[in-house]
C-alpha cells in the first residue's frame, strides 16, 4: 500500500494527562514534550491522527459537546507550540452500556477509516499509546507499535508488549524520535 505515513496517537495518557473522564477544557494538561514531539511529526510530513476511546460518553459521564470542547483545547495548546493534529477519530461507546463495537480500540475500524479517508500507509506508520489497546492495531495493520511505559501503564500491558516484541518508550517524545529515525531522509527535514 502506498500513501502518507501517519502517527496514530492515543490522547489521554499519551498527549495529555489522563484526568479520568475529562470533561472540562480547563483540566487539559499537556504531557511534557508532547507538543514538541507532534511538531516534529508535522515537520516531517507525517499525518498526526488521534484515535481515542471515550467511553465516558457512552456511560453518560460527559457529552459529545464536552468532548469537543476538550478536543478544541488540546488543539489550541498544540497550536500555541506550532503543532497540529491532522484528524481525530473517537469511539464514544461503552461495551457494557452500548454493546460491542468495532471502533473501540483495540478494534481497527477507526484506523481503517482514517487510512481510507486520509490516504495513509499503515505499514510506514507508528502507533503510540500508554495502553496495549493503543498499539495492538499495528500488529494487524502493519507499522511500528510503541507502547509508552508510563507509571500508569498496567503491568499486563507491558507483558503483552514484551510477548509481542513491541518496543517501549518513556515518553511520546522518545517514541517519535525512535520512529523518525526509521524514516528515509527527505529534502528539508535534515
């Protein structure tokens, strides 16, 4: 498959602090180095695609409007640092309330939708998140999975990464640097 490479990023716990069902834009806190890392992806022509599970919507803990306000705040903070997200795909479902769906990570429906809509090449892409479900789609779609080994990453997720030969990184910045080192140099990015 040909197309543009992408960085498929989780949001909570990867780009911003996971505030446990965040609904207030004032609670958005960028993780250290995240905006600069996204800016480096932008500079290299890599599409930045956020894929996020937001089961709080399905649980009735916050609304789509609340989610959109938080999303807008994240994008505004990134813009202040000269970085941008190219597209966001959200699963609002909670399987206990709304039943199973294919868009909830580790399902690949949202990734496939992004690949089709944005003409992306999954095999030349990176999948980054602080949970196994964020990186597992790379094993199906191709590309580089990088699990962020954060204080809050569950031990079982680290074990899954080890069993599957998935590399880990201590931050989004480290994951992005590792990924960018695998890309061929192009004019203007050296």
